[in-house]
C-alpha cells in the first residue's frame, strides 16, 4: 500500500544529486518510497526479486515510454521517468491506455498477475529491448 507521502512527482526543489532527478523539476518523473530506495543504494539493499518482477511487468505495459532508476547509473530504484520526447506518438498512446485502464478497473499496468509465465516472458523480452 502506498501512502500519499510515498509518491513524489513534480518538485521545485533544485537540490538534485543525480542528473535523473532533474526530471522531477519538469514534472516528467516521480519517486515511490524514496526513503526505502534512495539514490545509489546497493541493489541488494533495495527491492526484492518479487517487487522487481512487478516493476518490470509495469514497465512492459508502458512500452518503452517509462524508464526506471533501477536500470540507471547511479541506481535509484524509487525513480521512474518519461523517457521519450514530448511529441513521441508512444507517449500519447500510453496516456490513452492509462485513461482506458482508469475506466476499466482491473486492467493495465500492475493489475494482472505479474508472475504468470506469459507476463514474466513479456517482461523479460521488454527488459532485453531496453
């Protein structure tokens, strides 16, 4: 469960410690439970394998539009950012898909069994394409 304070999006605080964090200044990134997954924390001290499976499933649903700090250097597993230019057609397609998921509960990123073999296979394929 996420509490409102667990998710931080746009910020005007210009104190950044890695280039990726500047995306929050433009409102194109967010952090989730940053206190648990801080910048440059060793991967072994971060998300569990099961949590990573869920994140990778969500990233696969985002079709290359969203990048994850767990795959960046320095590592920051709490970081997620839009990773395409503003006019990339995939961004508009993903936004429409998310709006559709909102209209149909139980559909979309994070709402399915991320551990189903077909989902794991799809997530691995997407990860290898990143």
